[in-house]
């Protein structure tokens, strides 16, 4: 049996519920392919060059920081560049945080659809099973005492098919969604660290800590 014949037989057995679940699985595959392409094109998780630029900036080497930043393909590079050009501008941190949040929201686009599929697919499968069980027991009632138990068993396994299809759609979707969410969570942490590194470099922090450590001695004297 070729794949098309197998799919047609599943649709014939499961009815419209299985057809809806198959459409949902196609949507899941399409969104997953799009998100993988989007993450790859945006450089999600690949910040080696940008990290080198931030390390140089943190160490006070502005020339090297700008040179390495120009080579970065990360979606965060333009925001970091703005921060490097005017790190002391009032309100810049809040504005860059908003821009970074907007960029991350773009990376999270489509997550709601995947979450809906993951939650709705098992319920649809269970709904199809309930309808199939109702139909099977209606056949048992109409047959009276002459019902063949094998026919009832056949009706039950056909009804359970929709639950199996629903779980088969929901489980991979949940795993894909969890993977995508974990990557965006790491991106959120990295974006916050990158902007804070530029706006408050290590030398500034070291100077402030040193001043706090020295000032009590002068006060005591």
C-alpha cells in the first residue's frame, strides 16, 4: 500500500476528526520549518563574534569592539551598535530594551499556534473516540442479541484510532514548542546581558566597586 492509499484508509476510518488532525499536523510542520529558517537567518544561538565584540568593549578596547561588531550577523548587532555609539544618552537603556523585546517577540511569532495544536489535538482525538464509541454501541443496540462481538471490537478500535492520531500530533508539537521556547529564553538572557555590558562596561563597574571600597576608609579617617 502506498502512502496515499494508507492516508485515505485512515481518513475513511477516522472520519472528519482525523482529517482535522492531519491538517493541524501539516500546520505544525510548516511553522516548524519557518521557525528553523527564521532562527538560522537571525543567528539565534550563534553569537561568538558578538560575544568577542562585547568582551573587547568590556575590556576598554573600543576599536576592536567596533571591528568585531561589524562582522557579526546577529539580529542584536544593530542594537549593540546603537548602544556603543551613544552609551551615555539618557533613556537609551529603556529604548533598547523595548527594541530587543520587539525583536524577541518576532522570534516567538507562531508559538501560540503550536501551543494551541499541542493542547487541542488530544481533545479532538478524544472527541473522535467518544463519537466512535457512541456509533459502535448504537450498532450493538440495533443488532439486539444477534450482535457479533467481533464487530463491536472492530468499532471500538476504529474509535480509538482518533485518540492515537491526536496524541501522535500533540506529542511532537509539544517537544518542538519546548525546544523553541528554551532557545528564545536563552536569547532573552543574552540580549539583556549584551545591552547591559555596553551601557555599563566592566571598567565602570570596577571603578564604582573600588570607590565604594575606598570611601569607608576616608570616612573613618
